[in-house]
C-alpha cells in the first residue's frame, strides 16, 4: 500500500453518520489520500459497528484508528470513542489527551495535527453537527495552505457546525454532500502533487499546539508562548487560561491542554455556572429542611421564632433560585427554537 499524497480530514457530530455514508460512497479505492474521521461519539459507542457500516458503502478500506498504525492511501480511519485521533509524520496516533471544545475526539485536534503533518496537502471537511467543533480546525488547515470544505447548512440535519465555520473561516467550498466526492477527488488528484510537510512551512504556534496535544509538552511556560494570560478559569479543570494570539478565531488554552473557541468556552462556563447553582440550591434546601424541623419541634434553646423567621427568608431565596434556573432553561429552549 502506498503512502498518501494528501489527507482528507472530516469532522461531524449530530446527524453525521448518514452524511458520512453518503460522502464515502463517492470516494474510490484508488484515492491517493488517506481519510481520517472524527464523529462525536459516546464513550461506550460501538465504533467497530460504525466501521462496518462505512465499509458497506465505500471502496475505501475502513478501520477504527489504532495507535501507531501506518497512514495509507485509500484507507479510512475512524477516531475511537473517547480518544483523540492525530497524525505524526506517516503514522496515526490515538491519545487520551485533554478535551478540546468539550470533545474527545475533537475535530479541531485532528485538523491541527493533519495540517502540521501535511501542510497544504490537507482538505478539511465539516459536516452536520451541533455547536462549534471544526471551526478552529478549518482555520488551522487554511493557515497551512490547505483547503476548507463545508456542508451546505441548508441541507445539514444540524447546521450549527457548518454555520460556525462559515462565520469564522474563509471556506473554499460550500457544497451539498452529494457534490463533495468529485471535488475531493479532484483536489487530491495527480495534478496536485503532495506529501509530508516541510516544518519550515508550518506556523510555529501550530507545531507547538500539536505537540501539546501529543502530550510532548504542556507546561505553563510553553502555553505562554502561544498567548496572554486572561482573568478566566478553565471550565474543565479550573486552571488559568491564556488567550491564543494567533489566527482569526478567538481561542483559549490552559496549561494542562484543554482548549476552547470563545463560543465553546461560553458554553462550558454556562454549564459550570449551572452546576454551581444546583449545588447551592441543594444546600439551601437542606438548610431549609433543618430549620423547618427545629421550628416544628419548638426548640426553645435555639429560638423557635428566630428559626421561623430564617425559614421564611430561606424559602424566599430558594424560590428565587428555582425561578432563575427555570428561566435559564426556558431561554435556552427559545434560543434553540430560533436556531
């Protein structure tokens, strides 16, 4: 089997499997590129079953990516559940590194590694999915001279990922999935000779981020080379965050390796705030119940009237907290309906 001249990297989430099946059905066994796919999966998902489905629809040789497997043309590599899929020279890497944008596997992580390994000989493809993964990844591909392709949001089952990419990146091709195959074959054909990257052609910051994802480095000193310390904390580990100073997509990193676009960080901080509020509500409910028990017992030693007064105040706080949390849910539901 020949080494690939190009890499085609694909990121998708909700609604992704039907789109992937339609896409890979258009790719021939003689494709001179390797195809690497991140489909957001639950940690206990049956990736082998997904590979069997993909193989039934394509002439490509499909497999769940294995750590250290050689990169081969005409092969499709699917990221395993709860593992990042990376590329290092002529090999596939599978790691359990930190989440990026709240995901593992992450499309951004794959796209960056591919761009560093194969520079301008990478085509990044973002298909249907929720939220923002793949947006920064497409920018990584573009910064290394590669090509960005996005599913037409009008036909995507879940258009958030394609729309986010279009808002933030100068995408080269916006296509329905049925039209992607012919364009991809042309982009990686013999008129576009390719091969591994020359490190001198790859931005130093992307090389450093790729090394962090491989767990080669990741100290605070290393992350300081990428950006400026900001007064935020990491939604995943609570550590310091640095705003990355490179590229057009606003991004943040902590020294342990978690990374976010601004939009995904907003989502993460919202989740953490909600968790904190629910804990606070639970503690207030427990205190309310204890005060109610003391008041009911008529415990003169602790001041029954004082317990009753505190109980009334606490019930008011609990009710306001519940109203706030319910209002947040209703607001998110309305936002989702509008989207």
